[in-house]
C-alpha cells in the first residue's frame, strides 16, 4: 500500500490556549515545541522522544478526524468560511523529496522544521521561507506533489492558519494516520514519517532553468 501526505489547515483560534475549540490542542502544541528545544541538549532523550511522538500523534488525530478535501484556493476559502478544516492529499513522492531535503539540506535553518508534522501560524511562515527556497534551488525538476503541498501551505499561511500533516495509506477510503507501531519508528525531530532512503538531491544532468520556471508558474498561481 502506498503512502500519501494528508495536510489539514487549522485556523489560528485552535492554537490559542484560551479559545481553542479542541480541548488540549494548544497545550499539546506547547509541550511538543518545548520538547523540540530540549532534545538537542541530549538529556533524557528517550523519554522526550516518546512524549514528543505521543503529542504529535494526538495533534494529528485532532486535526484529521474532521476535514473537507479541497482542490482550489476558492474551495479552501469557502471551507474556512463555513468553519470547516480544509484538507488535501498529495502523492507519496513528496515524502521522497522531503527525505532528500532533510538529508542534504544545510543545518543552519533549524527554524524551518522541514519534516515536522505541525506548524503553528507563525512557524509556518518561517518554514515556507526555507521550503520555497529549496524548491527553487533544486537541481532536478520538483514533483507535482511538492508544488501541490507548497501551494496548500501558502493558502493556509495567507489565511492565518497553521498546518498539521500526517502520512496516510493511499488505498484507504478514509484518512487514517499510520498505526502506533509505525509512529514508534519516527525520529523525534523532525517527526513526520518519511522513507529511510531517498534519491540523491543532486543531479548534474537536471535542467535547473526548467525547475525555476515551474516554480515561477506556481507562485503566479498562488498570487
């Protein structure tokens, strides 16, 4: 069974402790971010990794238990206007591309949280600044799933939303997060489940100009 990435845009109010319609959502976000800051210190990492995985799994469950699939910016806005949670699925080759970025991207942009599974509104903006740059600078054509994922993330950011993402089995009629056994295999930071192997990021034969042209077209679509 192949994997897809499920994205759900979560309105700003969910991330605010005093107003969130989902009990404990903001608290789980705060705990997960606190753990991310502690992990590099290397103190009691096993316990923190388990707590981090549990917090992220709870966030994913809360966001994905009710959402509406959308295919355009207009559908996205209409869904939000009806107090819904817009969602989108993209192909599993996005996860392969992401794995390559995590493996080869410089370590000087920790704020990008490239493979994290949740992005509060403020952190989503920082994440996209780096993700956009990586897509433009790619030396091989980016998959359509990458374009779709970034477009949806930009719709969320422009609407003041955050983002929750999880890997789901493509063959299932309803979105279902990976089972607990699979979650246990995730590295703690970044946490999004991605394949352990990925194609090389660099390809000397790639047409970089074509990639930049594609990305320019995508930016025009999102404007």
